[in-house]
C-alpha cells in the first residue's frame, strides 16, 4: 500500500471510531474534590480499537521517563505557584 | 488476683480514643495537651509520617499501570472503585480492601474507608469551611428532624482554635453564608478564573472565592515546630506529603500529641465493644481484638472518645450491649445508626474557555474555586429545601485532550507537547436531609472474620436531594453560559448513592432530648456521660460545606469539656 493510501485507511478507521463512540454517550464529570472522570453509557462493551490503542499509546509514551522528559518541561517539585505568561515555544509543564 | 490487678493497671489510661483519623487525632492532641494519658486505638496498620509514603516521590513511569486501576484492584476495592481511581498504585495503599472488609447493602451505600494511622485525613479533600449561623437553625425553622443543641456561637472559638493549628489558606470575604475563619495567604486564581469570578458577581450576583484549603501557604511557628513546611504545589497530596504541606493526623495532631509524651498508640487493634459498668453506670473501658492474632484484650479509662468514623462509631455503640443497654450503648432513643447523611455529588457542568491563550500556570494548585450556597438563601426560594456549593476551576488542557481529538502522526505528537485551550468546570456538594429510614444496623447472623456482626446499609437519596440535583446541574450550566464559555455541557450522575461524598455522618446525633437523640450538646452519650462521640456521627444536619473542620472543632470543644468535668469529678 502506498503511503497516501495507508493514511487514508487510518483516517477512515479514526472516523469510524468517532461514530462508534457516539453510542457511548461520553460525559466528562467531576467528582468530589475534583476527580475528573469519563462517564460512558456503553463502557461494558469495551472501547473501539482505535480509541483504546490511541489512549494507551499516548498514556504509555507521555508517562514514560523518556517521553515526559523529552516532550515537556518536567517539574516534579514546583515549589511555588505562579500565574505566568506563555513563553515563545512554551512546552506543557509535567509534574 | 494480684496478677489480674497488675494487668488491669498496665492497661489503664486516663482516656481511650478509638480511631486515629481526623477527629481521633484531634481528640488525642487536645486531651494529652490537657495532661491526660491517652491510649489511641487504630484498627488498621501503622503508617509512619513521611517514611511510609512509599509513592510520594515516584515519577509517573514508576507505576506499572500509570494511574489506571488494575482489574484485580478493582475487584478487591469494589466500593472504592465507585468513586473513581482511588485504588490505583499511587494511593491504593491508603484505602481499604473492601473484599477483606466487606459490608452488606440492603440499599446501596458507597462506603469509602481508610484503615490505617491517620484514616481518611491522609487523603481528604482538605476544603475547610465553617458552617454558618443558619445551618444550625435550619432544622428547627423548617420542622425537619430535631434541633441542634448548639449554635454557631458555641463552636466559633473552637473553629478558630483548630483552624490556626491546622493551617488553612483562604480569603476572608465577609459573607454571612460562608463565615470567615483564620487564614494563611490565599492561593491565586488563574486569569480565566478571575474573569469568571467577576462575571458571576456582575451577571448573577453569585460570589466566587478561592478554596479554603488545609495546605500551608505560609507556615507559622507552630507548624514548623512539628516539622511541617510550605506546600510545594505538586498536588500529589493523597500519596502523603513528605513536606507536611497539608494537614493530616499524621503531620499535625498525632505529632503534637506525641510531644506531650502522654500518647500511646495501638495499631492493628479493632475496638469491638465498650465495656459498661452497671454499678457505676459508666463505661469503664473498651474490649479489643488484634486483627492478626485475634487476641482479645481489655483496656480501661475514665473517659472514652469514639472517633472511628461515623459508621464505625455507631457500629461500636450498637455492638456494646448490656442489661442497661440491650439495643446498644446509648441507644435508648433507637436513633443510633439512623439519619445517615452525606453530601451528594457528581453533578455540575464543564465548558471550554476561549481566549486567555497567553495565560498559563506554573505549579499544580492543590485547590479549586469555591462557589458558596446561593439557593434558598436571602430572597432566593426554590421548590426544595437547603442548598449546595460548587467546587471546580479552570485548567489549561494537556496531552490528554488528544485522546478524544482526531489526529495522529508527528505533527499531532508535537502539538500534544504544548498546552491547549482552557477548560472550566465544577461539581456541586449538596446538603442531604436527615431521614430516620436512612440507616445502618448490625446483621443478626452474619459476622466478619473477627466475629463482629457485619454492618448493613439501608439508605437512599430522597425527593429533596433528587430535586436539588436537577437544579445543581441547571445552575452550573447557567453560570458557564453566563460567563460566555463554549461547549457547555451539564452532567448528573445517576449511579451515585449516599456515601460517595465520603462525608458520611449523622448516625449518633446530638440533641436536647434523650428520647430523640444520642448525644448531648457536649457530644456525651446522654445516659453514659463518660462516652463522647465527636466524629461525623454527631451531626444533626449536614449543611453543604465540607465537614472535617466542623468535626475537629466539635472534638476540641468536647475534649475541653471532658477535662473540665473530670477535674470537677463529674465523670
């Protein structure tokens, strides 16, 4: 398969899972002292393949030591809380 | 005979405190500082401040499941899992294995427990608000349940006393609905939050303030003396804080009590029964079971403080039967175990915020905004009673936004390393009315592995709570709309039950009349005055504010009274 075709196939898989996800009626909820939680009506059926793989890939990479340190400004002990302005090319802080 | 006497002497203290959590810690501190020798009994394992906070300094990559709950943990922690991810590898060791400590649900009850030193103070939300004057009068004015035997003024000095010791950061506002306490400097609001606060006052006349939270922004000498330092803005409080940045029994009250050298703590020891002396008509001690060896032992004291958590304190009363109290110690009124209250939650709204692209935050604020009750307050009148407060705030989205976005590949990955747009959302905490049919009791036949009758829950939300929830969602949507935010979406979880607020209370209420209440105005069991119950069980109504600071204030007040009465030889 040529690269353009491959890309189109992946995009189609993505479009399909967006459609599939509609049945899950996903809701972002907040619990108690701010625990965020995703509520889904149809969770028991399991997530669509694309959505699950994407979530796990992103989670796995962005919480790995290399992933965090190369992607973000990793500040495990901020020591202070400040409202600041974005710098040019500002990376997300990871804690 | 002599041997027995020796054993009795060795097991005799001035006071026994059952529980080491929020109120047990405070009771131990207040009693030891007044010169009493205190035995604290904790049913769970020992957790040592700082050295046992195993996960506190770990990076995200050091957790095998990266914050997700494994299938095995979800099964073991079946009740905890109703809340969310409490049983994950970061904090799971500070919650209780529900499979090993089962309970029975006649109607569902979401019981979240923490059996170890410090109890739930280890991972409480730390939000600390005083109840207001009207909270104490609401029952009698509306003809609900019974009247509080105390008023705001009775607790006021004790709020001050515990607030200073605990160390609460917040902003004094001068609002009658949310009485000001004594605060360390407030944490800042972000730019969209400041905009939201001003918009709410201008458009809806609803006040918004920064959360009043038990994290040290400017430690005072009495905090540093106990080894506590300023909050480091990591917002990983629930793992235990190696800096003592937030208040818990472990960082605050227990170290303070230990300084007096009058505190003895027993771990892995389940208080099974209060021993009642028919001759003196007083409690003379507590019978305990070692949770590992099953060994039974008795301890004796002049006074007993029950701080086992509302449900377990009530269970201990119910399990303490004698010929004087065939239905459980202090249960002449049949109110022990009844009137379970909590705060209902899981209802609110979220939105995306346009603009503020250049604003960002350094550090993780372990705190949120607070929107105090506005319903049925002043001239506002709704078709339900009481009200609710909201907690929430704005945050700039991180890589997690990518999970639900379209996109993949190198550009997508690069984009995810940068902050996204702001989102804002909040959820409510609603007052629950006392209802005697919302109750817990001990099963007649089923016993746990220590031979203690199992707790059965039989409680549900009533019509008032359900009506309030609809309004909680609608008002949250209304406020985010009024602020001009986009993609506003409300939520109202229908899978929640009493207990999930982890503010369970009311099972041994105070009152003026022994026929309708369990405790008097100083938290003493009406018919057995040397037993004090000063955890959430004592609550007569629930208000809508987070209750821990009120429990602590009541505890300090009761401890002061207990020592004065002891000196007068009245106990």
